C-alpha cells in the first residue's frame, strides 16, 4: 500500500488527503469574500480603531470610509462611541488576522480551522447584530436621558447599511454550514496496489 506524503492521519488512525481546490469549486466563494473582509478589517475597522470617519481628516482612510460608506448612511460609525471602537479594534486585529488564516486554510485544505471558525461565527454575528439593531432602533432616548442630547444613531440609508453589514451575518452562517462536517477539506486515502 502506498500513501501520498501529503496525506495526514486523523485521531482515528485513518489516513486522509486534502481535496484539491479545483474539486471544491464552491470554496472559491469563501476565498473571495474573506479576502474582501481582510480589506475591510485592515482599512475600515482600522479607521474606527484609531480615529473616526471624517471628510476633513488628515488620515486618508478616514476620508475614504466617510465618502464610501459612513457619510449619509451610518451616524453610529461617524460618532464612533467607545463600544464601537472596541468592536472595530477586535475586528481589525483579531478578525482581520483570522480572515487571512481562513483564506490560507480554504486554499490549502487545512482542517484545523474548523473549530475556530465556529467561535468566529458566534462573535462576528453577535457584534454585527448589535450594530445593525442600533442602526435600526437608534439611541436617541438613551442620549436624551443620560447626556441631555438627542443624538440618534439610526441608519440614514438603510439599503446601503444592510448591503455593507448583512454579509457579516450571512457569510459566517454559511461558513458554519460549510464546516459542519468533521472533515470539510479532506477525504480518506484509498490504498493503491
């Protein structure tokens, strides 16, 4: 019996081999989307981590985020309250790095990413859900009571806000579905004579 050097042995002792990416056509969807998420984490989230979207900022990315998305769409992002700064920091540093790992694992067929992907899904869906709900419900009553101001975080362009935010709920759920099987990227090695 000959086993390829690329084969790995699982805890059950059964040798497995990565399924080539060319045979996993639908995984290209995840590779493309997570590559886009890398860009979002390392640009847009960096802005809210260190500054805020502002058309007059000296920080180039702050101007870009304002003009591409935040201005006329998302007052919460422009106001950049502390909870959003913390969330953006996690997204920039933790999720951004995780997206790089996800792309690598999808390309190379590495199954060790399976369990961390479930943790990621829970974290990003919860965080995005909170931001979207604040965008729909606003926060004017809270600000009126606490700060004696009526600043409101309600989305001013709901379709655009949903187009930018819903992928961070939908794609992680699809990722969980993709990773549900115990071996999403490998198959049992069949012995050759």
